[in-house]
């Protein structure tokens, strides 16, 4: 019945419609269909644009992550696994952003941290932990590395593990053998394109595999068996001994002992050094292993022993020293590495190691044919150089010949500045006084040869630094004025020393500006003397300007204020030159910076050294 009524209704209306009505209905239907089709196309186009934008974002993130993962290397073309990692990281980051209060985004720094956090990149310095495990409850010492770029990636990261990565290196405290590496994590990347870093292999490149156990149970067993043992190499040669100070160290006895890498002790002293040496990679920048097959290496080790059981001992630090030839029949010692492990730092042990090398050199003078000419340091850091200055100044103040020479030089300089022996009115009397005061304040050759070099084994460049420091200390203790002819003469001598040492390479291209030159040959190189003394740099040999004097006075009167001004001046230089890596624009500016740093060091020494 319904179909019959529908046909009847439609037929009635169709009978009343004209041809024009049918044409209008057809046109309307066509236009509606075309509009619907266009709308769908626009929607599909918007969807495609959004997908393209998402793909572009993923590609950019992929490029960024691959540079981080592969240490800046080229892509190898296969991005399947890496793309999966990126997609997952993007998804997690998006969800975290949406779940945040307000649904807002994060800044670029937070986004980068989130990406690293979710892409299996961990900071090595935060993940690696060293443990000196003695077996007794509560006696374990734990510490972290300072550098990791020499062991892991150059940016000090470890790739391929979740953020809960932990690398625990357990060592016996005496010879650091046995050792166990415990690596724990929640998730690890499984990819042939960008595989996770092999942490054990990276560590084994420095630590010998022979001393590393495969299980913690084996480590605990060996550590228990070796916790009481004799010091290898028959205990070495004792250079210095002292008792621990304070309640915590009252039961300890410390000593610095000297060892040599003899072939007969390769399995004892040599293996001990093999297990301790890798720590230089974590605490000394640009460190390298030494060649123990060269018999000229000396090893000074700082050891802590329990007074009630001398077989219970620990390695606290060490220094390596190389023996060079010195004309005509002597040796010159060069300190190569100095390291005190973090659990034993801030106790003055670095100074003990430096002093031990000096004591060893002085002991050799008593043996025929083994005399040491002097001691040098290979490329010292600022901290090591300051420690060296302090110890050398302290040793110099205990040498009566040096103390008397300093006082005599100060007295002669004062006399030269106050007396007038020139009656010619055409001659600048102040200039003549300044020259005489400069001459009086220079390091006497006899004092250097007898007291600095022979008695204290201090090389000539270091002896001049110590001499200036002692003059400065003595002037402060006597209340000498910061202005005047003597003060100007002292500053000029310091400037001339810095100029001769640092400015020779900044000349006008002359071949023989400095006092030493290295010339290449077919077989290597030779070192020879140059034709000049480093004086060709066009910097006037004058005393400090009024502004420099004002800065020096402020530095002398208030060390803290001087340090703040030094920091301010460096900030200005960095801003002007375009960054922290900007260098001085001319030799005069470089010399001014060196001079200011030297005066800061003198102010520090005057506070810790007394005559």
C-alpha cells in the first residue's frame, strides 16, 4: 500500500512539472554534488598537509638525533630503526605536552632535554660510579668521574640505554685488582643501524681485562683473599712518611714510595700500575698512557696503611716522572702526571707528592753519578701551577741563602731609588734610578745556581717566578708603598719576563725572534738557539700606566675586589670580541692580561707564604 501511494503521489506531481522544472532540479543537484566533492578534496588536502608537516618534523628530529647518536658522523642511508626511535620519542613527548596543565608547549631547552631523555642518551659523568670496596660494612668509598670524553663519546654521553642506566665499577682499594663492572638499565636499543654503546668494551680499552671479573661473586671472593697483602716491589723506596691527622685518620699511616718499572717486577708493580693508570682518563684532560718498557719512568705512589695491620693498605694517588738527559752528566726530572683520587682530596696530598719528587732528587745527589739537575713540569694546569708555586715558595723561605738574597735585593733597590749619583741636569735622574732599581731586583745568578738549582732543584723559569713572589711577599710584610721607583721597577721586571716568555711568537714574522727555535728535518726535528731574545714585538718597555697602577693598588689592597675586576675585564673582552673563545686583538692586550693574572697569583701567594 505504501509503494502504491508513493507512486501515485510522485506521478501526480511529475504530471504537473514542466521541462524547465526538471532542468532546474538537475542543475541544483549537479552544483550540490560539485560543492560536496570540492569540500572533500579540500579536507583531504589539509590532512595531507598536516601529515607532511608531521613527517618534516620527524625528519628534522631524526637528523638531530642521528648527529647526537653517531657523534657527528655521516648517515649511512638506512633510517628504519632510527625512525622508529624518533617516532616513539615524538609520541611520548606529544602525550607529555598534552597531559601538562593547560596543555601548553615547552621551551627549546626543555624540549631538547626531553628528547635526549626519551632517546636513550645518558650523561656518562652521571651514570658512572667508582667504588673502593674493602669488604667491611660501611667502609666503601664512592666517587664519580670528572671527564668521560676519552673513554666514551666526545660529548661525554652513552647511547642506547634508558635514563636509569647505572655503571658501577667496583675495585679493591689496594692494587685495584680485582675489579667488577656492573651495568644495569631498564631498556636497551636493539638496532643494527645504531647499536647501543658497548660500555664494557669502552672501559676495557683503558682497564686491563685480566683484572676484571665476570661476576660479582668472583670479585667478592678475590677481594676478600687479597685485602691483606704486602706492597708490591718489596714496598718500594720510602721517600716520606707521616701519621694521619684528626679523629678519623688517627689510625692511618701515610707514605710516598718510589717505584721503577723493572722487567723483573712486570707482574707485580707493572700490573698494579696498569690497574691504577686508567683513572687519569677520568680526571686529567688529554691524558695518555705511559710506555713502561722505557726504563726512565719513575712512579711515586701515595699509600695509606692501617697502623694496627700494615697489610691493609690503599692507593690514594700517584705521580709519574720521566728522566731526561741534562748536560754534561746529569738528569732532569719532568713531572708528567699528578693525581689524587677524589676520596683523598682536600687533605694536602698533592703537595706531598710534589715535595716527594724534590726529596727524591735531593737524595740522588748523595749517590755518585746520579745527580739531578732540576725538576720541570709537563704542561701544568692552572691548579697544578699554583700548587707548584706555593710549594716552591715555601721551600725557598726555608733556605737561608734565598731569604738573605731577597732582603739584600730589596735593600739595594731602595737605596738606588733614594740616592742620586748623577750631577748632569740633562740626564733624567728618575730613569737612571729606575734602571738601577731594576738591576738590583733581578735574580742573582749565584743565588740561582747555588740555592734554587742545586739545593731546591728548581728550574730557571720557575725560579724567576718564585723570586718575584718572595720579593712581593717581603715588600708586603715590610709595608712598602705601592707607588714609587722601586714598585715601578718591580712591575717593569715582571712585564719584561712575561714579554720574553710569551710574546716571541707574536713578532712581525721574523724567523729568529725567540731564544729557541724548532726546525724540521728529514729525520724529524732539531732544537736550536734563535738569533734574538724575543724583543722584536713593538711593545714599549715602560712602566705601568696610571690606570694599571690604580688596578694594581686595588688588587693589592683588596684581593677579592681585584678578582671581581679581573672577571669584569674578561667579560668585557669576551663581549667585544664576540664570545668566550675570542682572543686579544694585539700583543699589548695579551701582555696586559698575563700581567694582571701574574699579580693576582702574587697576591694569593702573599696570603699563604710568610718569610
